[in-house]
């Protein structure tokens, strides 16, 4: 299994520079499990998968598939061929043997990573994914999406980074404090798919610059999609 390389040349006090060779995006876990907003208190990666994936009929069936695709596309745009193809990941997931009452997302990341021979596994969870007007008796209820993305080092199981999004579109008059955000989304009601796409973009705008792709010789590659 390839392991991550830490760059000792970073300035004193700067975050550890982590260079990965290959990453894989696992299919999102869908259910009621909601992580703590305080990252230091988030126990999602240590919680049995069965507790996270509790059925919730308010979550649309396409939630996991849509967010997996959006995150995979976002990472592929940044890191190109250093992200394992979805078909390869799906084949590996068929081989994956998990006990939902015992195995955790961290276990899942490590097992999937070993099958795929990647050094980073990306695990996502979605606990809210509802279309506009889906709330009974509230035809004007807006679309709402909530999900988290975790970058996990396969060899050690440590979390390298977490991105989180909770979004519910509101009327401009109803939330003047977020007027700038509403204008950025456009003066229209979004579908849940459009809100999810916006959420993934927003999450990855905060992706840390110290996590970098490197080729198999250890040379650091540009992670800027424009280059």
C-alpha cells in the first residue's frame, strides 16, 4: 500500500505538507447520522456504519449517488488521473466485506484503500437531501442539503481533512444577513441537485493547500485546475 509523504521543507509553524499519490472516492453513506459541527467532537469515523446509515424516508434516493458523483468530479478536476476511476472503485466496493454493526467509516476507508492500492480514501456522509416543497403542508419549503466529506489516510486511518456543508435556501427578505450568498446562488429557487452542486463547490473552496498530489516518483504536481 503506498503511504503518504510528509514534506519537511515547510516553513516553521506551517501545517505539515502532505503529498499523496492516489485517492479514491467511496460511495456516500446515507442516513440520519449527523456529525458534530465541532470537528474536534466529530465521532463519525469511529461510529459503526449501521448507526450512520439509519433509514430516513425524507432523504431522496438519489442523494448518495449525486453527491458521490459531484465530489468525484470536483477531485478529478483538481487531481486528474490521481483519482481512481469510479468504475474501479465500484468494482472494489463489490469485493468489500463490512459488518455494519461493527465496522466504521474509518475501517471502510482502510479496507477499500487496500483493495484499490491508494493512499487516500474519501468518505462522504449525507444526512439531509430534500427537494423544494417536500415538507408536508409546506408547499413553499425550500430545498435543503447537508453532507460531510472526509479525507482519510489509508495506512493509519487518520483524518487529514473534513469538509462540511449544511444549506437551506432562504428568501432574500427572510435572511438579509445572507443577502450576498443569495445573490451568488442567483435570484431563483434552486433544485436540491443545484444546491448540492453549490455545496460541493463551496466545501472544496476551503480545501487545504498543504494536501498535494505527487507522482509516483514523489514529484509534487499542481493541484490548480487552471494549470
